[in-house]
C-alpha cells in the first residue's frame, strides 16, 4: 500500500537526440517509487539505472555546487540535485531541458560554451597594467574583510545558466549578456585589484546588449538557485553606467 | 563616417544610456501624472460643481480677474503631455518584440514558466500598444477642444460615443502605469531599503491595490459622466454649458 513515503511518482521527460537522424522531440513517461528525501537527480539516476540507460542528463557534484543539473521542473528552472520530489504533492513531474542553450540530448544542454563566451566578453580576469611588475617575494596587498566578503558573495555563482533560461529578454535577443555576465562583471568592479575604470566597464556593458537591454523581468532573481542578489546588482550597474560617468 | 568603422577601438556611445534614462524619466512623469489626472477627474463623484471647480483651477481661473481662466493653459499642458507620450512610446517601442521570431520566443517563455514579472511586462507591451491609438485620440480631442466642463465631457462620453474608448483607455492606463512604476523601482533599485526582496513584495502589493483603487475610481467616474450625459443629451451644449457651469460654480464657491 502506498503512503506519502513511498508513493509512485510519474515523470514526464522530454526525449530527443539531435544526433539521431529523423528523431523528433517527444514526452516519455516513467514511474518511480518515491524514497524519503528523494531529489529529482536521484530519481533520474534510478530511471537511468533501472529503466532506460539511454536517457541523457548532466550532473557532477550532486550538491548544488557544480551547476550542471539545471532543467525545467514543472515549469520552473531548477537544479535537479536541490529539488525534492516531496515538493510535488500531485506526484507528476515534468522535466524539460533548459531553453536558450544548445541541446546535447534529452535534458542535457551545453552551458559551457555560453559561459566561456560570457567570460571572454566581460574579460573575466584581473586587469592591472602593473601586475607584471609585482614582486612575488612580498606579501600580497591586504584587502578589507568587507570587500572580500562582497567578492565572495558575488563569486557564489555556479554558472548553472538558470538565470539565462529564466530571462525572456535573453530568449528574445540572443546577444543580450544576461544576469550571469552582470554578476561576473560586478565581481571585478568590486575587486580593488582590478584597475578597470567605470569607462572601461561601460565599454563592455554600456549598450542594449548589456545593462540597458535588461528589461527587469526578474526571472534571474526569482530562479537563481544560489539566491544571488541579481535585481540589486543589475540596478546598481544600471545606475553606475547611466549616471556615473 | 565613424559609424562605418567596425573595430573595438571605437568608443561606445552614451546614447543608449540617455535613451534608457529618458524612457524611465518620461514613464515616471506620465505614470504619476495619470494618477493625479484620475484623482482630478474623480471630482465628478462629488458633483458637477466640484468638477467645474477643479476644471477652473486647471484653467488658472484664480489668475484671471474675471474668474474665467485661460483654456490656453490646458492646451500647453496637453501639448506637454502629448510630447512626453510620443517620446515615451517611441522609446518603449524599442523593447517590443520586433519580429515573429522574437514574439514566438517571448510567448513560448511565458507558456513554459508562467513567471509573474515576465507576464506583467507583456501586459505592459499590450496596453502600451492599445494606448498608441486610444491615448492619441483622447489627447488630440483635448488639444482641439481644451475647455474642460462636466457637461461637455458628459456629452462627449454619451453623444459622441466616447465611453467605449475611455473604458479601454482607463483599463490600459491603470495597468500600464502601475506596472511601469513598480518596474521602474525594480529597474533602478528605488525604495529597495535594506531588504530588496521584501520591498519588492510590498511594492507589488501596493501596485495591485492602487490599480484596483484607480480602476474603481475611473469606472465610477465614467458611470457618473454617462448618467449626466444621458440626462442632458438633448440640451445644446453651447447654450447650456456656460450657463449651467457658471451657475453651479458660483453656487459651489458661495458654499
């Protein structure tokens, strides 16, 4: 007899392999017996091990750190490893791949390519023309703990891509940088070791593909699995870029 | 010629920044103006005399020795609002889906996530589109017939069959304006306080309350205008308006 601990869950999963000629996207149903504390990630592994070894999805850390297992779970972009099946009282769970990324197959998308492009676009490294002359035998310059905390807070981004999938602006305009890029840039803007000026940051995000293209739909804010302050951060960048020059 | 040069040495223009500021600035002024406008119109709920009193104030009657006011003041005000309206519409249009592909992307995103703030933005696009037409008609009429009077307005609503347009305009303006002002706060980080999430939830509640308040106010005002319009349908506005209005205003001012 089923009770709340071991009810039967129905998973409806998008199946499509673009590498197979003639394959078309279709929804397939799987049944899984729920276990206590079960996550979507655990259920998917069970499906792959016991029912269908061909199903494709990504994971590495299983703990919400690597950002690999992002997918659309019952209409919300989420990390599979941080989503409990117990959150779905009806027991029917629909899984779709993240939109806006190149589909590798089924629930697996290529977020890496987009993140690499983003990193290059915001020049995601410390810019300091005098860095070559640094004396490596000396102690590194001290940083205020508050600034270090602020940088750490912004660096918690795991590049899962949920913010981009949740952003209708990005879906509409592919060249739009998106929240992950703004967060990365803000991280370097805060860092005193990066000597880039406001004008130099303007050159990166001062247009409609950058911060002025953001329509403040706040999908990034609402679906970020790390609860990063996207709304506050983008508003700050907008003010800084629009008025601070 | 510099726009023909495609290299990364060309400095980014400041124009996108100014366009963004101007879009927000015109939206802020228009949004607040529409709330004040609605409050002034709703003076009809206190009677035609109150509306006439407010109208006279708008025509700067307190500055004229005869108390008749200057309808030209209304023309200038309408011209100002019309200019802001056109500027705001032009700038807002930049954010509309500009092709079927973009439209399909937005619609599929809305269907996939059913995310409230994304939906709110889409309602703004729709209501903005409606206002291109409905707002222009109203503003043009106010520009060519600047005299504000309860009986002229009532006749316009009933005899000239303007009530459906005003009803559509009312719904479009109240939704567009309130959503816009809420989104402005989000966009620029205004009123965020120490807890931006909490402030957002509160602002959203306030937005819903104000939309409901102004919609009720607007609908009641429209009903009163319709009732006045039906009652005075057969009177000649040119004869009656001045006399009725003046009498009512005098009575009102006498208390």
